[in-house]
C-alpha cells in the first residue's frame, strides 16, 4: 500500500485480518476493525487504497483506488446488498493474502469473479 495510513497503526490493523477468509461480510470486517479508534475511517481507507474490494454485482468484486471511486462503488455495493436483502460483502486483495495467511475462498469458486483482476488482464493484452 503506497498511501500513508491516516492516524492509525496500519500494521496492527492488517494483522487483524491474518488467517481470515478472503471474502468478508460486514460483521467479520467490523470485528477485524474493532481494534481501531475510528473503524469507519479505517474501513474507508482500506477500500480507497485497494486492500478491500467491494461486491458491486452478485459475486462480482472490484478493488478501487481513490476516495471518489471508493465512495461511488460503496454506494453501488450498498444498493446491491439492499436489493439482495443482505449485508455488503468485501474481499481482501490477492496481493496481500499470502503475507497475512488469508484463505483464498474465492479462487476455486467459478461463480465468484474479481472484476479488478479481469480488468487488469484485459489491459495486459
């Protein structure tokens, strides 16, 4: 993560994700962020720096960079969750999983897509 953590101990926060599944609901995310003084601020920071992706369509996740993109996609995710009558889902970016021993619960489930990875592949070709 290239951005500076804003007013919190980033390392302490990241270690809270150690050993978790890569896909998190709001409850699991809240538990992981409970060590922070301002969990909502940390959640926003983790989203806008691509650590956490957001489900924007049923089983489709995207990782964004920047505050504007994060707010926009979070609004899409909230509307999806309301439409599907469930909570917002998040996904830890694959680049951080090995370091934190995060379980890749999404790699062997063909119905789950990471739109960010699809976009990266399209750019490379």
